[in-house]
C-alpha cells in the first residue's frame, strides 16, 4: 500500500495567540511616531492573505469600516511589509 503524502499548507490567518507567540517577537514594532490604525496582528494577516492569493497589492481584499470605506490603504500594509523585510535582512 502506498504511503499517504504529507502536504504542507500555507497559513492564511493566525490566531492572536499564535501571532503573539511565534511572530511578534521577531518583528520590529517601532517606538516613534503615531500608532498604526490597525494592530500588527491584523496587518500580518493581510500580508499572509496576499502571499496566499498571489495577487498584486492593489487587489488585496481589505475589510470595510462602519462608513463603508476600507479600514486601511494597501500602501500602509505594503510599507509595514517592507519595513519588516528590511529589518530581517539586516539581522
């Protein structure tokens, strides 16, 4: 009988506990400037979704706020992504 293949899956969303335990200690959070509108947890999950979908940044599906506007602009997510990548490459 053939062995069943073990597939590795790409996570598309982490729980808050998983994010705090496994991801947050490795991210630079910054100490100056205004705090972001969304939590790092939400921004990280948007980045995971983008990597899974493989779509351009402009096509990233972003949730709407109470007024029907996107809760964050895709350029803010991209900027945070670039910051995290540049810090990890320096280490």
